[in-house]
């Protein structure tokens, strides 16, 4: 791994473990195996490094969601979005922790940039849910509350899922899709997801998130 990637990997690990403010420059240099002077050559400021991690994570998630969550019926769109979100968060839990917990550490302009990316991503979920309500497929009193609840639920896998556990990640994503559709008012088990769709979601996540978690 080249020095630049080592710095980014070290920052991701330390920000997830200790938080932005709990991570010092010497900590970053030591974890990356570089001198402090050399570290600055690859990172700019510590805040810029944090923003880069967040920006990259949100860009990838937005790219994935755009590819799976725009076409098709509302049930299919939500199912695809849940699969990608769950699979991505299970694959990259450290990114989830940093993006969710360290946004407040950014200065106002950088924070606004990351929030804008997050809002673009959430609008894809909002549009899919609204389409289902309009078509009479989803039965909700508060679609915005449902959207927030779904995103919080699906992001939670980053906190507890372990690849060596008893539940395969693909099975977990399918169960989350079932829970999501039930929450949206689709009674009974989730409709069978076309296996080609499932394979596409898994392939997309492997393409965009190829590095092992941690």
C-alpha cells in the first residue's frame, strides 16, 4: 500500500476508534508508519482528511443508489436500495461510524458539502417511498418518519454485523428488505426478489467497496 493510502487507512481507523478530536497528528503518523513531517505531504490538514473520507463514502453510496433506486416499481426500488445500503454498511463499518459520528467536527462549509451529498442520497429513498404511497402500494401516515426510520435501521448493521457470524450478509439484506416493506405497510413477507436483481446488488457493492472492512 502506498503512503497516501496508508495515511487514509490510518485516519479512517483512528477517527472510527477515537473520534476526530481524539486523534492527534502523531497518532496518524505512527499508525501510517510515517514521520510527522512526511505525513503532512500526504494529508493536508486533519480536517481535509476527514472531509475526504466522508466525501468518498457518500459519493460511492450515492452512485450505488442512483444505479439501483431510480427505475422500476416502488417495491423493487425500495428493495434494491435496502440491499445496497445494508451490504455497503456491512462491508465498510468504519466509514459508517466516521460519517455518522464525526460530521459535527467539520467546519461549516465542509459540513454543508457532506450534508448536501447525504440529502441527495436520502431523496432517492424519499422518491421511491412517495411513488409507493401514490400508487397505493405503501400505507403510511408519515413517509418522512418512515424514511428516517428505515435509514437508521439499515445503517445499524455497521454496529453489529460480523462476517464470521451465523447469518450470511446476503440473507441479512433480504431480511432487512422484508422488514422495510412491512414497515412501509406491505403486509406479509417481502415479494421474492428476482435473483438477477440480488446478484446485481451484490456485484455493485463488491465493485464499489472492494476493500475488506476494518
